[in-house]
């Protein structure tokens, strides 16, 4: 049977989206970047973008050989643990498309081994990697993959809960806040049933604290949160932030302070308190690897000092733009008068009184606006079906 291959235009698009980087070994080369679709039989199903990855010519040949007779399966040619570790490193380095591709491939390899909970864990991390770049088409595909695995196999409750957590954040990013709150509520119910994690008890504590942070962000942003409730959320966020700091989990520390700062400003209408949280986080910025969270803090500080006014505002703009040029991301939505709105500070640069020639002199003139937000094509019916199958 003839092979249903991707079109030349499709291959070029996938190579460019993944910056010519191999999902298996991490090698990047325009000359040796092949496009592969290992997730199904290429003789039966025409590949769509969300079912394609980039493999270097060496890894792609290994993948092709694995389909021959008397050859080891793909999951033995590529170690999924190693692929996943490399993907986590890519995320810390702000290479989000690479992190997604690695986790997506690792999930497939774990599935081939029959390690379904590990496969879902990788898909959860793949979802996290896509959030800063808002690839809605790939997010949709990844969430549907989780649904398929949870419907067909025995997946640990902790992985189902963590997937719902990320799912609620994806809906939050896309300003579907009512649905986000509903999914977060389902996640909280499932989280409360998880009292054991065979992976690592300390990991469970970390996951629970991180889950509360997501709950606080969504509850605080979407609910009619009074000052007493807001104060309670902020208190727990700061308490958990201190614990993250003691455990040297500085990305978690900075992220908790980011959520506290966002809620204090947008819900509590307390800019000085929001500034305090961001200032504390940025006191250890050189040790924080989370590029997305750092940009959130930089822009919030720029806005705070602009309201004074204070020349420090421009310094934070320069910091934010320097990082944005290296790690372009889509920031989280903000709460405007009519409701949640996209946050694009690049379009607001004239408000800071910085001339274009000053930006060029500093080497921070942005070459573009944030990456385009690709639509999340999940209907309410699909959403409820996914949630129902994960909590079952």
C-alpha cells in the first residue's frame, strides 16, 4: 500500500514551527531535518500538522528501520525517559516548541511500552510547553490524546487530576473563564481524592501546592472574590512560596509570587502589594529559569513604576524586551472592564515614553509582536466529554 506522505508545503511549515530540531535527540539542522508521523500507520491515514514531528535524518532512519521485520520497536530505539528529560531542559531554556515535541514523542514511546500513566504525564507536560506560545491546534490534539488514553487504559488518578489542572489553565489563557472555573472545580474534586502517589511523596506535595496556585488564579479571577477570600488565597500562596524557596524550587517560588501579584493588582486593586510580590521574586531573578514568569513580573513592574511616574519603568521595559526578543511568548490575559482581554504590552510601548531610536540603541527593539494565538477548537460538548472521561 502506498504511503500517505505530508505535502512539501506541510513539511516546510512543520520544520519551521519546530525550528528544525529533532524531537528525539535534540539536534537542529535545516539540512537534516525530516518530517515524520510515527503516531499512526502512514499507509492508512493522511497526516495532519498536529500528528507530525521533526526527526533528524539519523533518527528518522532508525524510526523507519524499526517498522521492518525482526527489528526492535521504536520505544527501544529511543529511550522515552531520556527524551522526556531533554524536553524538560528545553522548557527551562524557554524553547517551548522543542519541549512540546520531546514530550509528545516521549508520550508515544511510553504508550508503546504500555506505560499509560507515564504517557499521560508527558502529554500534561506537553500541554504546559504549548501555553506560552498558544498553539491551539496542537493543544486541542494533545488534550484529545489524553482523553483517548484515559478512555482506553488504566491511568493513575494523579495524572488525570494534573491534566484537568492544565486543561483549566488552557481555557483561562483563551479567556473562556467560566469553563475554566468549571474544569478547575472538577480538578479540585479529583485532587482531594488523591492521597498517594507511587512516584514520590515529595513530588505529590509539590504537585498539590502547584495545583493550589492554579486554583487560586482561576478562583480569584473568575469568582466574586471578596477581600476576606482574596486575603486567604494570597496568604496560602505566600506560605507555599516560602516552602518552594526552602526546597530550592525557585521557579515555583517565582510563579506563586506572580499569581499573588496578579491577583493583588487585578482583583484586590492594590498596586503597591502587587509590586511587593514582584519585587521579592525578582530579588533572585538570576536563579529563575522560567522565562515566561520573569516576563510577567517585568511588565507588571514596568506598569507600576510608570504609574508613579519613575524612571525605573523604562529599565523594566528594557529588561522585558530583552527577554522577549530571545523568548517570545504570549502573556496571560488580564482582567479589563468588560472582562478578560489579551495582554500585549508590545503594542503599548508608546505609553512608556520610549523613543524607537532608544530601543534600537539598547538593542531591544522588538522585531515582532507576540506569537499569534492559534485557535483552540474545542467545543463545549467536547470539553464536557473530556472532563467526564478524566474524572470517571
